[in-house]
C-alpha cells in the first residue's frame, strides 16, 4: 500500500526536523495555524521560519486562526 514509503525519522536529523509532506495531497498547502507576534508565539513563528523558510509565512496577510490555500 506504500504507507511509510519515503518517511524520514526527524530525530535522525539536525534540529530534529526534516521537511516532509505527511498530509494527504488534498490538504497540501492548507494552513491551520498562524502564530501571533506576542510571547511564546513569536518564538514559534521564528522556529517555523527556520524550518520552512518562506513557506512558513502567510504571504497573503492571512488572519490568525484561518486556513489558507
């Protein structure tokens, strides 16, 4: 069935992160969380940028809590 094919165990990589698409293709590119700029969320945003680069930024000025395509 192909389950797990191409899976990379994050803890085997520096920073315990490896970019992978784990969601079904029908959900690719959807956003379910956009961190704010206050408190710990600012640190979360930094970490997401370090992992994903430009892909971590909403780009469209998306609203917190809303998903985008």
